[in-house]
């Protein structure tokens, strides 16, 4: 083989290697043996709403099946937000979105179950550790039994909002009394 041929093969190898690694960054990652796209989280708004970046566009995502205390429900609104923030931080600010039947709510937010890179459902962790309560709307009930069990576990253990100094008013009732303008 001539020096020119070797040089061309070497350049082609490096180009193909570069393309492979570039495509690898765009391809789905593996979570619990299944392929999912990892989506970057941009903002945590409260304990049940975040913004993510999808196709270079910021989108609000409402976590399916839970209702976290509103920020005005002190101190639980801030505690729920901080806990969600910690879960996302430990997942490298990247999550997988899993949809149910309805993809968006009446406010245009994406409805999703959020999964960490370790394969843990964030919606369930919010309930299990007492930072949210069950809030389901058919037809989005894919994990309703798991979510109910997680809330019951938190109630039985007196965790978070279910503790002695827990939440005094359901978030849905708080929103009725304090409507957004």
C-alpha cells in the first residue's frame, strides 16, 4: 500500500470515529435495559412542574399523577421544590420522559412520568417521600397502583406532608382559594 492510501485510510478512520461519537451523543441512552432519550432539565418551577429542552425548545412538563404543595403553601411548597431539585441534580439534570394517553394538559404543558438515569420514577419518589399527594386524571393512570402504594407508604410512615407538622390544605384547594390572575 502506498503512503497516500494509508493516509486516506487513516483520515477516513478518524472521520468515521468522529461521526460515530457525535451520533452516540444524539442517540438514546440505556435505562433499565431499555432505550430512552435523555432530556436536559432547564428549570424546576415547583414540586410538580419543570421545564426541559426538547429540540432546542424549552417546554414545561407537568408530572403525571402527583400534586405537590404550591410555593405559597409554606414551608411545604419550597420543600417539595427543593426535593425535586435534589432528585434532578442527582440524575445529572437529565431525565427520560414517559407519556401516558394524554400528552398535554389544558395549559399546554407536556404530561409525563420522569425517570432518572438510574431508572427511578421521580413522580413516585415525590409521593413515597411525602413531598406530593396523589392526583390522577383518567386516562393517564398507567402507574396509578404504584403511585397509590407510594403515597400510602409515606402516610403510614408520617413522612413529609403526612407528618405531625404536615400540609394543612390540599394543593387543589389552595389553588381554588388563590387563583392565578
